[in-house]
């Protein structure tokens, strides 16, 4: 176990940097095992003080230190270089040697697929050279890099200002970024890469050169990413008035990456899984994610690069805001209602469970050991929901005024959440003090809605009550402002009056609305606030909403609520088969609605996930939930079997592949029908699944067929797995799907299969994509088998965390969460989960990343 106790960094202890660095000149001689980095920094004292200059570093072999050309003794600790007796302004020169080839943590400068690349957010730049590695130090960078000519692309931030050949078969390039930036946005890539080139004309008439760099032979697979980039650039100009500011925008795909992508100024670096796609190797979900993430990283140019964070506690300022922007873009590209359902489904799966456990934290945390651990669903997804509520409260026009003011007032600054919210207070003239509580208070509010209809006065009284349960370190919660969009319907589904917006600012509020008859209430339309909602409405009202609510989100939500209650009742031992049959009939009518978007109907067919259901059951019993959910799926499959088979056959696509929303929606519905049929193992369904897989003309259908055969089992499953592996064994991104599909196997032999895959020749835990595909999928998306009563699933995950922590602590820490919620499960399961957490924390040499999350889970 750790023999030291890491000390937390606290928001309350923030102090401005003692020194500022205005100019950075880097001269980098790239060698896989011995890269030399010479840094020349223009430094000045920040204010009146006599403090030493303390620079951050990690894993650096220091060769020289000079102040204004005069050598200084090399006196360093493993993580700091301290210099005293300095003038108010001076030039600091250092030279260090680093070993990119040995950098398995994938932070700083490292090798991936025989290429040099970097990842500096959050604290990776200190692995490259001595520096003030904090986001409020903004500098202009000039970077000279040289390498063997075999690394024929030499890329860095900004604009290329010089390049040429050198003796000894080497070459060089010099890049200059005219915009001050924090060091976490520094980027460098060198290697053999193919180029996809295009250009974009901005709204002011400037031409921006666009370049995407990929593995040799893969440029065609980057065409959709390029198209997404151009659409995102145009959308940002129209929606936010933001134009790109450099003459060149570059994206590079790399194989080994801890994150999805990184918004380095002018040189985005992407996990290849989120950039490369064609119909043969990528699913529709891959296309959606590429579109979204390309947009997200581009949007960071203004919300993250031009305006950045003063400190890492303000991380939501760039991430939550940019997620809101990319979700809005995706809604415009793929349909607002369908996208909103997908976003809320992801929020509940990832963030609500985070808020319900020991790792709950505010959107703006107050302390951390490793900031890497706070790239969480709370920062990203809940942070986005806070921005969405702000727009709902203020209205779209005033919200845009506030955003414009933010860009004008803080361009070129490292700023805070307080400064951001103040822009909206100034634009609207409203006091947003209470709203700021969303950034400071952890937990998911619960809202209870009750109603009373008065026939004499023809009014309905609606009472809303809010409460937030205690979370670690915050036992007492204050009411938060909640925008509740609400509509009324007649029993036959016709609208009753206009939709209204209720702002619930207090613990309880009652409003009265005109109603000529008892209304069906449609609350929280569009999921206007990230809360858990309960109502006193009878089931018959939810059937009206499912059939006729003009708000498509609430139609979907009604179906999810009905299914959830049926599954939980059966899991608790009190099944209602009459109600289950009624639900199946209602789903049949919804499926037959010819006016409904196929993508929407595909979402309707998907029952609540087992993970979501576990949040609604105390204590959670994963086995009972799995069995109850499968029984409801089986009832739907039998009741709707003929309809599903006709639907599946009728949606067969024989034309050319299109990744656009309409075609993707039809494939989604066809595969959703197959998924439901696969729970019913009669011969006709087996034949349909086998034919679906064998005749698949795109990866979406191939994976849909493979998943169905996995559920149906038998010889067809093993044959399909072998066929898939044989065909795609040399395609790493496709092979990830092969691992992930098996990790979701819900059969009783699943755990043995997963253990076998962990020693498969194609499994490499040093590659984060492969590790996430097998270990992450099993632990997070296969609760029935992960929560095996023997505890073997927990032991497997703990083994993987301990082994991975030795080479990549950041990735290892991300696997702690499935064990972290041990208190929510049956006591026998919780005890086994806790035992594995105690086993992990006892490991000698445990990283700060894993130590922080495990100790929080146990505390």
C-alpha cells in the first residue's frame, strides 16, 4: 500500500502564479528512446514578491539550467525545479532528455504505432520539459522539431514558418502559434501519415486549409470526419457567431490514446476510433460519435482555447459548455428529439449513478488529488445540463447575448465559472446567485409532482416538491432553481392549452392552471432539468402520453416509466402479467405509427437498461433485475413477433450505404427489432439472425447480427464469432467490437469467456481501446455477469485495475467506478465488492489516480 498520504489540491487555496511565461521556444530533437528538449522561456515576476520560481517536471533527465545565459546548479526533486535569487524579468534555458518509447502512461510525449505524439491535458507537459504546468499561465509558442526523415510529417500547433533537410538523413520544421495558450494545449506529432486535404471559407471570406492525418492507406476513412468538421465550422458561425482564427486546422488520428480526442490549438489529436469510418468497418454509432466529437473538439477553439480555465477546478467551464454546444449541433444534424433522448439516456447511465455513489462531486469540485480523475460525467454531461437550464431560464435570445458578452469580455483569458455566469447576469439583468448552486452542490435532485383537479372551478392544482439527498461532504442541501416545462392533455391526447414553464426555486410550490376537465399532465418536457421525477399520475395517463404526447421525449419517457415499474415489480416478486400484456399491446400500437421517425421507434423498443434499473431498486439485485427484464423482453418478442419479423424484412436496405440520419434510423429500427426477437430462441428467429449476420452489407448490421447470435447461443454463435475474427483480425478498431460484443454476453458462461479473452493473443491492456472494449464493457454494461454471486467478476476487475495501474494509472482509475457503488447492492454482493477495493488499496506503489478513487469509494 502507499506509505505516504497524498495531499489534496484545494480550490480555496488558489493563488495566482508567482511568475508568468510570455514566450516559449522549444527545440526538440526527436529520438524514440532519447529525445532532447531545449526550452528557452521568457519569464517575468507576477507582482511584488521574493518567492522562488518552482517549475513542474516528471521523469525528466535534466542536462542543463541557465538563467540569462549563466549556468545554475541542477538541484531538482522528482517533481520540481526550484530557482531562487531571480531578477524580475529573465530568460530561462533548460535542456532535458526523455524516453517517449518507455512512456506507457500515454501522457506527455510518447510513441504510438511507430509515431511520436503528445497528450498534455491535464498535467502532461511537465513530462516534456520543466514548466509552470498550470492553465492560468498563457504563453506564445515557437517550436522547432527535428527527426529522422522516416518521420516525414512534423506537426505542431499554429502555422508552419520554416522547414528543410538536415545532414545525416534528418529534417526539421518550425511552427509558430500567435495566440497565447496554456501548456496543456501544446501538441506535437511526427511520423509516417497520409493526408486528407480540404478547405473552408469562413463567413468573413477567409480561406482555412483543413488537413486530417491518418495511418497510410486510411485517408478515405477520414472523409466523414472532414465533412463533419466543415459542417461544425459552418454551424458555429451561424449558432454562436464564432469564426476560426488560424489559416490552418489539423487533426491527427493515433492508435493509443487515453481520451477520445484533444482540442490542442490548431492541431487536434484524436483516438483513431473517433475519426476513421467507412461502411464496412464502422457502425452508425461510430459515425454519430465521430460527428459529435469532431464538432466538440473544434468548438473548443473558442470555449477552451481562446478562453480557457483559470485553474482545473473550472474544468466544467470548457467541457460542460462545449458538450452543450456539441449536443446542440448533433440535435440539428440528427433530429432534436432523438438526440435529446440519447443524451438523457447517457446522462442517467453515467452521471446519475455517479451522483448516487461515494464518487459524487459538484460540477465544480473543491479539491482533488489527481485532476485526471475529474474528467467525469458530472463535469461533462451534468455541466452541459446546467448550461441547457440557463438557456431555458433566460430564453434563447438573452442566452446568445450572454454568450456574446462572454466571448467579448474574456477572449484571451484564463477565467472562472463566476465570470461566465456574471456575463449572463449582466445580459439579462437577473440575479443568478441561486442558480450558481448548480455548480457547487452535488447530487441529483428528486422532484415529486402531485395534482388535484377541481371540477367546480375548472382548474388543476399542481404541487412540486424538490429534495436532494446528502452526498459525501454535503449533508445539507439547498433548493435549486429548476425549470419545469409542462403541458396538459385531454384523455384522448389532444393538447389542453399552451405549454408553460414553471420555475421551482423553493422546496415546494403550487400553481393553478385552467383545465375544463381532469387533465393528463405532461411534466418535465424535453427533460428540462436533470432530476428524478415522480408523480401521482395513474398508469392510464402514461399510456395517453405514450400514444399522443406532442413532446417526443415525454412519449419515450412514458414508455420507459411503464417498463421500469413492470420490471421492478417482477424483480420484487410481485409480477403483474395483465399490465405486462397491456404494455405489449401499447408498444405494438406505437410500433405501427406510420408517422413516427424510425430512429424514435427504435428508441421506444429499447427497455430501460439494467444499470438504470439498479438505481431504482434498494438494495439493487442485479440477478433479479436481469431475469425480470428478460421476461418482459420475451413477452414483447412473442406478442409482437409477427410485426417485428415483418418490420425487419421490410427495412432491408439494398441501396448504397448512407451515414445520414434517415438511413441510420431505418437501420436502427431494423436492428432493434432483431434484438428483441433474439430473446425468443425459436427456429425462425435463429434463421433471421443468422441470415442478418451473413448478408450484412455494413458494420452496423454485422454487429447487430453478431449480438443477436450471441444472445441466441449455440453453434451459430461460435461460427459467427470465428467468421468475424477471421475477417477482421487485422483491423484493430473492428476487433475491439469483437471483444466488446462478447463482453456483453449475458449467458451463464460469460465470465469464463471474458477470462479467456483477457489472455487472448489479440488482447493488449497497454492499448486503452482494447482494454475498454473488454474490461470496461464487461464491468459497466454486463451487470448480470459482473455481479456474479461468487465475486469472480469483481476479482477480475480488480486484477485488471492493479495490472493496468503499473503502466497507465489514468486508464486504470477509470475502472474503479463499477466497484465504487458497493453500498447500493445486496449486502452479500456489496461485501465482495468492498473486499476487492480493500485489496486494491493495499497494493504497494499504487498510483495517486487509483488511490484517490478507491479511498473515496471506501470512505
